[in-house]
């Protein structure tokens, strides 16, 4: 399944670019030998941003795959639900 909405795809890409910038910032902080507290704060911010992005993607996935799956039989929908649960459990 692919993300159907170009707007959602763009929003997710924007979030990922921001996270990428944060990671580069932490790399620079390490090179500059910044205080551990500052680095930990940035790492916590990155973790939060990744979690938020994962949740947004999961919501879109559930919407596209589960709510808009009228053309699929109940067995296929059950497989999608099980796949979704497995993905959530991997991220927990």
C-alpha cells in the first residue's frame, strides 16, 4: 500500500527532513564537545519527533488500508489488521 494523499506524503517528508536536521545537529554538538545535558535534550526531541511521525504515518496507513478497503473480502481485511498489530508491536 502506498500513501494516497500527496499532501500527507509531503507533510511526512517535511517531518523526516526536520528529524534529519536534528540528527545532524547532534553530530555537530558531539564534535563541538557540547554539554551532555544539551545533547540528551536534543536526543529526546529526536525520539519524540520520530514517534510523532510514526504515529502520523500509522494513522494514514490505517485509514488508507483499513477504512478504505471496501473492495477487499473480510479475510484480506483481517490480514491487514494483523499486519498493523504486528507493526505496532515492533514499534513498542
